[in-house]
């Protein structure tokens, strides 16, 4: 049996390690006790969505762990539940498995900081992505701001596409300005940008990067969230939601029509990372990892989309290997 958390072998349900990370060791079922919001009996969801304040356009629900059961709640939610989204994109029924797989690769292969997460199923068999909130503690909500808020950009002040109006270089400048440990945080940011490129996350916009208040009162970057291979759902989507550089494209990009090693090397220098560290970090992404293939194979994606996911990954690894310094 496959654990719906880490995708490794499990005798039954979530493995002990995932139960500890997600549910404080409690034996929570891999199936929710209620049907999906698209089932004809969905009144419960209507009563629990009014006061959820989570950025993004996908409908998300708040859950709280009571004994060994996950319950819909309006207050004090410990988890975010993301069912199959609605819209005109392709294979939306695979979005929960896509996000779960991508988050697990980020954690297990590239050691990015991500919140505990898992795949879970509604009573009617519909899948959903479950993630533990990192902005909630027993004593209340922790102050958090996404980079649209930090840049003071809204739809009213900057138009409907405000989330896409800055570059990743400009986000790095905001990190330098507002985060005291910016050298450490910009290196984390650099690795996350590389990850998004290699795994074809074409919707990593301003609101998908955030800073959160630490126990010491200053700010650090939050764990990564909303990671998925968007190319599966939108094949014609651009490689990245934002441009790397605020002043346009490099000569390498103009030659090839896509980002290569040289672009990320220049980007790393621009945001203040040491050359030796830039090379070491990029090297992590320039060769295929066996664990990536293992996790794709164990994921809950349809076989057809496992192939698509793998092809996207290998294409980006090949691109990143071009024009090495």
C-alpha cells in the first residue's frame, strides 16, 4: 500500500512519520467523513467558506482536527483542503495529485521547506489536496504577507494582472529591503525559482511568495506552497509566471528562446549570491534524479500524465544544462 503522504510503502493509511507530521501522531483516515462540494449534498460547505481568508482563486476549505477526524470549520482552521478546481483547463481532476506530487518532490529531493501535506479522498471518492497551515498556532494566527501586499500592489491600484507585474529580480530586491536575514532568504528564494522552472510551475506569481513573522519578531520567507506542474493543465502556458530580470531578457534567452544555465547564473549574481554557491545550487537541478522518477511513478497521477510530467521535467533539465559557465 502506498502512503498518501510521502508516497512510500505503508501497511495501512498514512505511514507513522506522515501521521506525526500532519496529525500529531493521530490515526486519521485517508478518507474524509463527508462528500466533495460537487456532490448534490454540499450544504455543509456553504456554511464553512464565508470566513476563510486564503489568497488565490481556487476554492479552498478550512479543516480542524477533532479527535481523529477532520471537520470543516470557520474558525481556528489547522488545514487547507483543496478539492478538484473548476474552470476550463485540462485534466483538472488530476490537480490534487499533481500538487501533492510536486510538493513531495520539493521536500524529499530538493529539501525545500514545505508544510506537511498529503492526498486525501472525500467519501464519494473524489480526491483533494490537504496541507497543514503554517500560519496558525494554538495561540492564534501568525502575521504573514505575500509579496503583492509587500509591494503594495492590488487590482485597484495596478489592474487585474497586478500579480504578474513584477519580476523575480524585483521580488529579490524586496527581500533585501524588508528581511534582515536577506542573504539566507535570497538563497532560499533562488532555489525555489529554479525548482519552479524545472518543474514547469508557470503560475508562481507575486501572491505565491510570502514572508511570515518569526518568533523573534522579524520576517523570513514562508515555506513554499502552491507548487505544481501547470504545463499539465495549460500546455501553452509560458515557462515562468514572471520574468527573471526587470530589464528584459538576456542574450542567451534571445538566442534560444528560453532560459538556460547562463540566465540563472546571472540572476544569482544579481541578487547577491556568491558564485560558488550559485554553481552548487544550479548543479542540484542539472542532472535527473532517480528519486524524482520514483515519486512520479508512485504518484496518484494517471499514467498518461505521469509521462507528460516526466517529459516536462527532462526538457527543463536539458535546457538548464545548456551554456554552463
